[in-house]
C-alpha cells in the first residue's frame, strides 16, 4: 500500500472531451450519463479537498502527471487520514468504473522553441474612465487573449511573462490580458518574447515582432497536457 494516497484510472475512456456538454464542474458524458469532473487544473491539495467534499465522484479528467503517483498531502493529522479512508471507501474499494467508459486520445506535446508572431497596432478601450496611458511615453501596452485549443474558450489565470524579466500578469476570466512594459524593453530588432503557462496546459513560448503600438498579440492557443478520462480508483495512504 502506498505511503501517500494515489489516484488511478483502471479503465480509461475514449469519449471526446470536446464533444461533451459543458457542466459547471466539467462536462457531461452522454455515453455513460455522468458528469466528468475536470481535475486537470487542480493541485494535489485541491484535488484531495474536492474528493473530501464530494466523495461520490466517480469519473474525472486528469493530466497524466496527476495519476499513478503519490499525491502530496498538505496536512499530516489523524483527521486528514480519517477522511482519506472515507474517500477510499467511496472510491477506491468500489473502483467505480463505467462499463461504457472510453478515453480521450492523448494530445501531442508542443515544443518550447519560440515561435514568431507579428503584432499589429490596435486601439485599446479602457474598462474604466481612467485611460491606459504610458507615463511620459516610457511605457508600452501589450494586450491579447489566451484560449484553450480544444474548446476555443478563454483561459483564466494563465501567467503571461515577458521572458528575461520579472514582468508578468494573469489572464482575466475571458482569457484576456494587459501588460504595461517599459519602452526600453523593446530590443533594437523590436521583438519581445512572451511565455504562457498554467496548470494542465503545455507551456508556450512566443517571440513577437512589433509592427505598431500598442502591441496587440493575436489570440494564443494552449494545448492541454496529455489527459485521461475514466472512473476513479483511489488508493488510500498507509496508516503505518
């Protein structure tokens, strides 16, 4: 028995995640008439906390990195171990797996070589009465939107970083971002390099050739990491 709790998907399913109907916790699979909970953007602690709150969850979507390894338990206490045992009773011992479950094909990995993109001039409307302006023309506005490649939906919480600096921001609920950078960060070749990263998606690095100001980045699409769909088997932590 493992020293820490472990999640496995004994019988992965092959249904298309993109074809499922969106649900507030993930997507509804018509083949097995279940909600498949999307765990791909959760940390180990968030995943375990979710299963604690809803131990009857039987089907989920995970990245391959979340499965078949000991999960990091944030708190070592007898109470924590008791609820892990309760979750194990609901999930691990029954090994709820839908007989009609099938699985999504893995998504191919995207290399980390920067790709080159042209950024055009585009006027930007401020969301408030305060104008987005450059102080003494020393700041340049960079803005754009990050989408999930499979659904074309905006991705919130993506870290957008100017590579080689400590300047970064996070995308809003619709996947949009705005970032003011010093004009002297623009190289003589008028290029900047951006990276986009978030849990459950493959990091993307993009070199942007600047064609005008402010800098509008064409929509950036992130691919999900290799994912697995199917019924959850929960192996509880050892009590030894």
